């Protein structure tokens, strides 16, 4: 007999809501930063941003800062090691002390206020009472000390390796360490639970299995991929390593895009960190417009569509009375615009805030729902992630070289792992694999992109609608609570065509909230041509600004929701 794995008390407890862009606490932090930022010299600007970034991330749970620090130091040493730059002994020891000290401070459950009071009053009993009673409370600092000291001790030997071996060794250490951290915090319970369920299906008796109940640190997939890609880029010669730890730490944890992207490359963001930044004439206005658009997409569109979407998908998760086919389809449409408004809204706000600070972040979305093929959709959706998987997985696997079968294999492997990147659940794995199959079918049929020009508009519209609905079919798995629930909802959409008043209400809500977004995105081509709003006649600009502000004031959601991609 196999028992369902028990979940232990969570390894980390975090706040229900962190410092989101739709949280006043964030804007208080940003106002404090901005008040001093442009008064400081470049070096002090970076220090201020680094402190603000750690405060921003530590607001969820200060212990999560330790994970960022580990990734930062590993890839800082790794990038220099790949480039053949040897750190002096005193710097190696200082980095080791920093890592071990941060583990003691952040992860040892010491009551520091009581400890300080005991030391001040020379009260030995109070000092001992402030220390953890169990040895396992020191497990993280002790393990960190052991691994760190071993790594530091072996560094001279690694530096002495032949160039080719040294470069590969430092790259391997970086990738293994980053993937191990990501794998433990994101996938440990998933793989253990899946293995137990597999044994159960095979009729194998298993003793009680206790899962760790690990809470996922916000944005760990984003900053892990960004830090890891730095070492890979240095290895390939696409980026120049920095020997300044503070600059590299800011590259890893720059707060505007830290927890939900876009994932920035070292060749793009690191030079902006290293070199002095200047106030540019249009940055203030462009940043304001991006922030307004982002908050509009998140607060007005995504958060207002969330109750309708949750109502539909929740009913499939719990069983009982189910929505009709039209209601289910409209719920799926609602999710498509909810996730787009939520995620692209975060990216827009991140770009706007970065503009105010003198940085340029890449555009992460370019009207993906106006794509005419699945491949085009993935070139326009979450661009920083799709290009990351293309450059660091798909092409190294062989890309399209080696024939059609090899190409399709590489596409499916890449998209399946992209699905797993999104979450530790079989729904995400199937979503990724299914998307890979759609891409392969599209390539096998030789479908070409269609432009929205005279003479092709009907064909373009047909292809846009077809691609959108194929994408919708994959997102059934992405949003559903389980694979059976996704299949049940898909079957309901295809077999039940009963019209209801509820469906009419849902359609009205969808048109009211998603329609203006669609028009605005089409007009600016997903922020690629944002200058169209700046160069438009002032009445048109006034209407655009007034519309966003009035919608934010009059139609904010009753309940605010955390950004969907924070969980990834």
C-alpha cells in the first residue's frame, strides 16, 4: 500500500503579498530611492539601487536573499574563472566570509534582538536563550561553510588547469550550482511526489513519505536563468566579465525586473550598470506612459477578469455543476487576456521604472495575439524567455541542423522544458509538450506568416483567429488545476453549445476590458512604436492618458491579485 506523501511544515514562510507594483509600499520605496538617485554619483547610485533591490526582495522573506547571494557569488567567480581572471586570496576569503556570514544571519533562526540585549547586559542565560536549541537550525550555515570553504580551497587548483579544462570546469560548476538551487526549491516535492505516485500505480508498497513543503521563492526562475546565462555568455565570448562584485550583484537583482522579467542578457544590462547613466529628455514622459499602461493592464484588465476566470476554472477543479460550453470558452478567453494583461503589464511597469532610472529594458511582448503562426506567436510572447531557451538550449541541442526529425525532437524537448520552467506540475509539462507539437505541425505544413496588408486582410484575419485558438487550446492545461480538469473543459467546449445569460454577461465583460487593450496594443505594436502616442496630436494623447487614469480610478478591481508570473 502506498500512502499519499505527507507535507511537512513549509521550509520557509513568506508574506502573502510582497512588494508588488500594485502595492503602495513599493511606491513609497521607489519615491525614497528616486528622491536621492539623481543627486548621487554613479558609484553611489549603484549602491543605492543594490540596497533597494535587496529590500524589495527581502520584503517577501529576508531569508530568500541568501539564495540570490549564492547565485551572485557563484557566477561572479565563475565568469572571472572562465575568462582566466584569478581572484586574489584575500578576495576569495572575503567572499567566503560574506557567504558564511549571510547564512548565519539569514538562515540560522537566531533571535538577534535578544542576543544583542544579552551581550549588552552580559547575561549568559539570555545569550544562550537567543540561540537555536536544535542542531538542524544551523544546518544551512554549516552546509554553506563546508561547501564554501571546499570551493575556496580548490580554486587555486582550478585556476591552474589548462585553459580549455579551466573554462569548462568553471562553466559546469556555475550551471550545476544554479540548477541545483532551482531544482531543490522548485521541483524537489514535485519529483518525489510523482515518483511515489508512479510506484503506487505499479503496485509497489512504499513507506510513509514526508515532503518538505518548500515554498517557492518569488522569481527564482528568472534571476537564476539571468545569472547562469552570464557565465555562458562569458564562455562564448558574448559578454565581458566584471571584477566588481557590487556591479554584478546589481545586474542579478535589479529590482524593476527581478521577480518577473524580462530576463536580461549581460551584454545588454551589465554595461548600463557599469557605465554612468544620464537623464535623457524623453525618459520621464516615456516612463510615465509605460507605468500607466502597465498598471492599466494589470489593475483594470487582469484583476477585473480574474474573478470570472477563477469562477469557471474552479468549477472544473471541484466537480459538481459545470459551466456550459460557451461559458467555458469565454472563461478561457478571459484567462488569455488576464495572463497577457498581468504579465505584459508587469513588463511595462518594469520598463517604465527602469527608464526613470536611466536604464533600458527590452520589450518583452509584441502583440502576440495578432500572430499568424504558432512560431510567430512565440517570437512575440515572453521574448526574453523564448530567446533564452532558443540560444541556450534549442541551438546547443542542434537546432534545425541534422534533418527534420532532429529539428522536431529539439523543438519538443525545448518547449517541454520551457513548460517545466513555468511550474512543478504535470499540467505545465503537458502544456509545453503540446505547444512543441503545435510548432512542429506548423513547420511540417510549411505555414508562412501573413502580413496585414491590402489584398491579404481576410487571410490575415483567418490566420490570426486560427493561431489564437490553437494557443487557447494549449492554455487549457496551463490554467487548469489538473490534466483531467483540462480535458473535461476542452470536451465541454467542443460538445456543449447551450447559450445562457451568464455567457452574455461574460462576453460583455470581456469586450469592455479586453477590447481597449487590443486596440491600444495594435496601435503601438506592443510598445514597439510607443512614439506614435508622443507624435500624435495633443487631443489624442490627452484622450489616451485620461482614459487610462479614469479607468484606474473608476474601475479598479475589488480585490487585487499578485502577479501571476511571481510564482515562476
